[in-house]
C-alpha cells in the first residue's frame, strides 16, 4: 500500500507541475484547440483520480470500518496484498490532507455553480427589462437555442447558458454586420452551446480559485478560456469561411480596441490573426494518436491502485 501511495503521489505531482508548463509552451494546441481541450481535461482527471484513489486507500488503512466496507466483496488474498493492517503516521497525515482537499474542492465547485446560477438569473432579469417584447427576435433554424434581439448601440453578441440556452444579439450588430458575418457570429456562439463549454469554464474556474498555486489548475483555467474561443472560431470558419469570421470579430470588437497593441483584449487580436493566417492542422492520424494517448493517461492511477489486487487474484 505504501508503494501505491508513493506512485500515486509521483503521478499526481508530475501531471500537476511540469506537464502543464510544457503544454502551455507547445504550438500545436493553437492548431487543434479541441484536442488540446481534451488533453487538459485528461490531465485534470489524472490528478483528481490520483487524489481520490489515494484517499480511498489511505482511509482504508486508517479506519477499519472503511476497510471492511471497501474490501467486503474481495477475497482475503486481495485484502492481504494491500497490507492495510498497519497505517504509518505519514499515511494518516496524507489521508487527512486529501480529505480536506476533497472537501475544499467540493465546496469550490458548489460555490462556482451557485454563483453562476445567481449571475445567470440576474442577467436574465436584466434582459427581460431591456427586451420584454422580443421573445424570438431571429429565426433559429435547427436546434433549441433561442435568439433574442437587444436594443443596444454597440455591436455585440453572446451566449447565455441555461434552460433554455439563449443567444443574445444587439441591434448594433444587426446594423453593422453583413448577413454572412452575422451567420458566422451566430455559428460561433452555437458552437459554445453545443459543446457545453460553460461546464468546462465552471470547472476550471472552481479549481483555479480553490488551488491557485497548483500550476495545472491555474493553466487549465487560463487555457480553457482561450481554447474554447479558438474552437468556436473554427466551427464558424468551417461554415462561413476564415475571412468572414475574422471580419465579423473585427466589426464586433473594434470599439473595444481589439486591434490596439495596448488592448486588454489581446486574445481577440490573436484570434483575428489566426483566422487571417490559419495555422497548419495536424493530420487525422496524429490527431487520433494524440487523443488516444491522452485518454490513456487517466488509466495510470487506476492501474496503480488495482495492481496489488489484480496480482493477488488466482
């Protein structure tokens, strides 16, 4: 059991510190934002699984009741293989720390969801005040996403998750954008809705707020906000073209100083440059290999955890 906890700690630290730093310096995530999002999720899942399985083993070693419940269906040889009868002091300390971390993570996730629901309710109430007579300003076509038109001088469009999800577009955008550019903007926002990017953003924000000094969670939050926009840009450009999507971004954000070097919206400028000069994409084989390799990473803590029991089986 000691070796399992040690190996789980090594895997968790490796996935939480050096790997994210290497991934943020890589160039390929800009070419394949969907694959990059999957890789980040697999890294986060690996760390969380390491902590969860280590917590289960530690609790089984420290508390006899937990051990009896956890290994009740297992043969005696499997229980003996884990050597849970003697818990060292560092095992007890590690178990307590992991239990506190699990409680803190749950609290951060719950707080993020409550705050998101509160912000969403306030935004919907604000929309009802500003657009009370426009329940369906534009035809949606396919899908349940409801489009609302908002009286506003500045061009803008955004997606509001919820039940049902809503896409809001201002009259300034309708006046400033061409039909093709408006289609690109709406397709971009529908890409967010269909991929349920809001859940990724909530998860990354909660983990970053709860563990700001863990490089993985800090980078995960930062990169998620960037990669979901690149992914939605790709969705729009595949349907409407790179140039049309880039021009739509410029028209929507020019009043915010997106093209200024000192702009705080530097990501918007990078998105425009990326659309005007699309980076070379990975071929299908490399994309599939990267996705499969990332999917195998979360299996490592499970293999470490179950290895003693599997070797003890006849």
